[in-house]
C-alpha cells in the first residue's frame, strides 16, 4: 500500500507542476479550455496545494520500519544491543 501512496504522490506533484506551468506561462493557458476563465492566482494556489499533498505522500511512504535496538545491560555496563 505504501508503494501506491508514493506513486499517487508523484502523480499529484506532477499535476501540480503542470498546473503551475499553465498558470504562469501565458501561451499555455488558452490550450487548456477548462481553466481558461479561472484567475491565475487561484490556479497557482491550487497547484501549490496539490504539490504539497503529493510531497507529503512521497515522504510518508519513504519511512521504513527499522527494528529498534535496545541495550543489554550486565550490571551498569552495556554489553550489547538487541533488536526489538
């Protein structure tokens, strides 16, 4: 499931970057009829939001569960570690 979140995150980030490009490059805006009448500021804000959601999904899926090491004591001295 984490791999799917990573893929969705990359797709959302790409969509956000395309939206940012369309809103800032004036020659591209007439090519996309859906957003022709929407002000550029709204498109930029939405694109930033979509990029942020994608980045969050990408970074959350990169966290792997590493076993935590717990010290083994003999008296007051640490003699080794075990994975917990």
